[in-house]
């Protein structure tokens, strides 16, 4: 399905991103892909345009982009399959899906596979650029910032917990990523199936048991502050209360 090019509006926005920011754009419709690529490049992005999912996967490994824009319906490898494979390597890279589909199950599938945003064709370039900017800023902020969890300070990038700015507790890679997702959904229930697919790439019984073990480890590392709890919501997931 093609996106009517006449419906894409190219507007200038008052910001300029670092020209080292790499974006991988996977779009099999040549004219649309070129318009999006050129528009993003005028805003300072470096854009790698790929005509299908197979080329996109090769480009991802070669160029190490900071954000992905994936058309859902592509030859050789569709956007959902591509996202699933990339999420096995990188749980945090922002992903925006472009699609002509509008059915609810397609939107749900996109987010379940780890998509951060979903833009339905036809779309305006101003909307796409704003969403890109927001995702990049959020991702950079979360990686660099010190996140307060009760009396603990969580530094995701350093993979550490610091209690009362004194005692430092090291986290494993998996513990840090699990706590990162719990923190980003703090005081809300984090869907068990979604986090399993993001971090364990499968929501089967064995992956679920593995996640339970990591939850237990995080509880022990957070136990000095009694106001911090990781609650098991039976049949749904976990909630970080702080």
C-alpha cells in the first residue's frame, strides 16, 4: 500500500539536531522514502534509506543508528519482523513504525514488539520530526540522568544503585534494563508479556521464571528503603512503587 505523497507536508521547524545523529529509514516506496530522507537531512540528521527489511538489518549492524523508522509492509523482511530481530540486540533504541494499516491489532502488535511510536500514513513531516525529537531527547535523558527511587539513586548507564548517596551497589546488565523499564512505568503495572519480549525475547514459562529471579534480586538490592516495593500483580505483571 502506498502513502499519497500529496498528503505529506514539509514544514520548517525551529530546531536543529546534531548532524551526528543517525536515523535508519526503511521504506520500500522510493518517492516517499526520498522525500522523508531529504526532509530529515534538512534538520541535521544523517539518514540511511533502505528499500527493504533485509538491507535495513545489514545497515543497522554497519551504521549503528540512534533511531529507526520502519515501514511495516516491506519486501524480504517486514517492519515487525525487523523490529523483533533488532530488539534481540538492542532493547532501548527508539523505533517508529510507519504504516498504512489502521486496525487495532496491528497497533498493539507494533507496541508489543517494542515499538515506541506508531505513525499512520498519510502523515505530515512536521509530526514525524517532532516525534523523532521527543524520542531522542527522552532516550538521552533516561540514559544520562540519575533516577530517584526512594532513597536510592539509579544510574542506568553506569548500572549502579546508590543508597543515600553513600553505598554503591552494582547491577548486572539485565538487572539495570529491568529496573529501567520498571522505573519508566513506576506506580503503574508493567505488562509481564511485553517486558519478557523486550528483554528475554520470549514470554514462555522458562523466560518468565528467569524474570522472577531477577525481580527477587532487585528487591534485595532495594530492601534498605521500605517505601520502595516491587509488587507482583498476579496474572498481569509487576509494579514499582516509590
